[in-house]
């Protein structure tokens, strides 16, 4: 299946690749043009670009959890510490892709923050 149908004239939304440009190396795309040299209206979709050929910034993080159980008679006390993004690695969002934006091509969002969660639980 090339795409999900959403109506009578549904398309995949894929652009066409430039005929002489390797997609993996340069990621160049073209839009079909009419006889006047301008892009055709509603011409995107059903192109020959591979599915999911564009990717965002790589993402990885290290999470850490530590649990200590204390026994008090018939009851237990659990103390737990969870650390999300232990090494505080940056995690960037996709760059701004609006060509008329002054921050075009820049990563303006950084979601890489370390978080610590401390918790206690009594089991009886």
C-alpha cells in the first residue's frame, strides 16, 4: 500500500526526486512543472521519493533507576530514585522548515533535560 486513502483523490504526499540526484546523498526534490515552467497546482503526491527518506536528528538517552527495600517487621519500605536522561544529552527537534521564517534550518527546540523523581512506598 503506497499511502492511506482519505478521499476519492487521496495521494501519498510524496514529492518526486530529481532524476540525476541520489536521494540518500543530496536529498534533492523536484515538483512537476507545467509548460510555463511553474510548478503545477496540486501536483505533489504519488511521487517517486522513497517512503520515510527524510529523518530528523538522532536521539538517544540513558535512564537510570535505583531501588532500596527496607524491612520493618511485616512491612516493607521502598525508596526509589529515577533519573531520566542521566547524562543530560541534548535532544533536538526537527529544524524549522518554513522557508519564509528567519530561523529556517535552525534547531530552535532542545528537549534534552535531566529529570529526577524520588518516591517512597509502604507495602503491608
